[in-house]
């Protein structure tokens, strides 16, 4: 567990309870502060309230599509780092261009390994810090 992770707040926005729980337990074990959202609107509400450093954002969510959430977050605070998590989109040059056009900082395809996600988070933090 890295001590500097304690300063880093991560918002997990995913409508799948099992995924949220797994990610929460894993990230808290790694020393991060974790906030959860169950749908797109709740993700925006928690973003405004909690001001997380990083958002793990599912694309296919009720009440507001993930791409819409991403655009609104980036309009409010362009410095917020967003990692898109989805099973729908596979990495391709088109998808990566779309992801960056919407303002996502990284992209991970479900299912993924937890150490892979941690590596992405650590790269983002090493570039910017909490």
C-alpha cells in the first residue's frame, strides 16, 4: 500500500454492484479513498460533491450514458482524470479517437485484471499527482 494513495480519491461509477464492490475493496486495500455511484446522474452528483482525483467510469449506465457524464465532468473540471471502463467498446484506433474526443484520459476493456487497472491509475498519478 502506497502512503500517498491516502490523499487520492477515486469515484467508481458503474451500475454493476459486484464490480463496484470488487473495485472498492481492492482500491481501499491499496490505500485510496473510494466513492461509488450506481448510475450516470449519481456519478455527476458525487463528482460535484466529492471532487475525486480519478473517476472509473462505465459507459453503459442508466439515467445518463457514460459519454454524456464524461463530457459534463470535463466541462466542469478538465483536470479530473477519467478512466473509461466498458465491455462494449474494444480498443481500436476509432474507439481510442472517440475516447479522447470525449475527454477520457485512459481506457480499459472489461473484463480486466486488477493489477492492470492499478498500473493505469499509478501512471496517471505519476504524471499529475493527486
